C-alpha cells in the first residue's frame, strides 16, 4: 500500500471539488454518505481546496461538519488542501502573507476537527522565490499545525528546485493532471523527477472531468460545470486577456487557454463521430508540454 506522511492510503484518492464548487452544492447528507462510502472502500486520501466553493462553503467547511458528526473518521484520513490563490482561487500568490492567510483560513475552518496533513499552493507563483513560500509552511509544520508540503501542477525543474530547498523527504507528493486526455507529465520530466526522488505522484482528473466518459457531448455541456470554467469562448478569452496586465496574466492559470481549445476540439470530434464509433475519430493532440511553472 502507498504511504503519505507514514500513513497507509489506498491506491485511489478521493477528490472533494465536486461537492462544493458548483452552482448547487451536493446536499450535505448525500456528501456525508459519499465520504463514508469512500472510506469503506479504502479511499482515505482526501484532496480539497480552500477555493473549492465560496468562503462560506468550501472543502474545509464541509469537512469540519463531517468530522463533527463522525469524529472517529478524522484519524483515518490523510487530508490535502490546496490554496494560496486568494479566496476565489484565481490569483496564484506564493508570498509569505498569502500563504499565511490561506493556511490560517483553512485551519480555522477545520476548527480543530481534523489536522491539516498536507498543504500545497495550487499553482507556483513565478514572481516569488519558493524559499519564501516554503519558509512559512515549515513554520506551521514546526508548530504542529501542518503535516507536510505538496506541489501542484509544477514542472520538473520546479520539483528539482523544491528538493534542493526542502530535501528529498520535504516534498510529500506532487499533484498533476494525468489521463488519456492529459498525459504530458509522462513525457516532460515531471513523472521522471518524482521517480528520481521517490515522491508519490497524485494524478487528478483521470477521466478528463467527464470528457472521456461521454458525459460531455457538446460545447454547450461545458458551460454546465463551473469546474470547467476555463472552457470559455475565444471572444471572451480575448476580452479578458486584453484588460489584464502582463503581471496579472502571469499569475493566473497557465494551462487553461490550451486546455480550453483542446477540450472544444475533442468535444466537436466526439460529437461528429458516428454513434458507437467515437473511438475511431482522430484525437487532437495537445501542445501544452509544460505543466505550470
């Protein structure tokens, strides 16, 4: 069995985004039942976000309520939360002030029901030295408020740099997108770097957010899911880009533009294919070889 922070976890993790980051969050009793079922199936590595929802109802708040009702489950779970992107999750910020704000917010929302095992900046901020970012996290580790540090959507170069700062055992895991739709990490050195240092690779969206399951059948379907909010129209993309400074753009999600185009092309291809033969339609190749910074 794989381990994180010395605790055994199941080979499959459990993502929490879909519970709270949607126009109509999943009813709490249904969410609780699903979380209990996940644990019963050995899915005890839970992955959420400070910005998965609103400041009034996000992953930590949902979990605080869950562990209040089922306190015996707290020690069974290894919890990873991503943040340091502002409360709305759109402005990656690795500054000491933002990392501290995000950590304090998550810890407060968990309300002592569950220790924050792992924390990660959702994206690397290229304008802030990683040493500054990690220094704050290590402070919380020394105080017993945090278990360890993870990386999210980073390049192989960033993994190497992080290991130089934190040591081989200082990076608990690396979270990246990995599926048949997004296999770049197998070719761009990210998976190789994780293997070199013995760092577990946490693969999110293995089914391409439903694109690989037939759930999304047209471009119109993309608008129903806020977690796919990056899939907007080219016109709106040009408008938003023209009104943003270069500094602001560099701190936003770097892969969304390419993912948006690829998803649109793939959905068009699948919808045009004859029923029952979508797998024979040419698959568009993505070109975003680097994952984040």
